[in-house]
C-alpha cells in the first residue's frame, strides 16, 4: 500500500515541476549564507538562482550578482531619488522589459519576498531596501500580479526523478 502512495506523490510532484516550467538553476557567489532568487517570465519559464555570500547583502545587489554571472544575464533599471526601478531582467534565454507604462497591461517586474519556507508576499519596498538573511527567498514576476510559480528546490526535483528511475528498474 505504501508503494502506490509514494508513486502517486512522486507523480504529483513531478507534474508540479512540469507545470512550473523550471528551465534553469544556477549557483552564484561564495560564502556561508545563501538565498534564492526566482525569475518568472511571461512565457511560463522560471529560473532559480542560489546566491551565496558572507557579510551583508541586499536584494538589488543579489540581483546584480545573478545578472552578471548567469548565461544570458541582463539587468536594466532606472535610478530615481527614491531608489532603483527594475525594467529588464534576462536569465538563460529569457528576457522581459517593461516600464509600467501600458496600464492596464502589467508590463513591469513585481518583486516578492519570503523567509525560509513561508509564503511569498509582494514587497512594499524596493530590493535595495531589503537586507537578505540566510535562507531568504526573493522572486521577480513579470507581467502578472500573481504570486511566483511554485517550483521545487533543485535537490527535491532531482530526488524525485531518481525515485522514479529506481522504481522503473524493479
């Protein structure tokens, strides 16, 4: 009875992976602390970057680290007296640009934050004002006020794939 239940759980988890369309995972920087940055593009693709550092790091600096280190990385922004407004992000083969000037079309990047395993909440502050902690999670979602896609941790996805492969060999 346990095996079919595990099979159903693995199938559901794998279907969630496919639905989230996690197309790229990256590791950037070095240090004892780590945080993840997720990027959700209008085409349904999501990218997940793990950023490592020592000392202090804010959300915008982490975004710059990712943009300068991953394939296809790009960061476009405008500076204002109140801070920086992110207009374009590129990761992997995906890129989106928007200035929020096509209302009611949401052509801008929405910034979301979470700590540990808590749910994401849309930030009411800029990435430069956010000090990351070990285990922080940030997400950037383009063109939608919806919460970030649910993507598994890279290790969890690999474990589920291995579980499925092991089950088939028997």
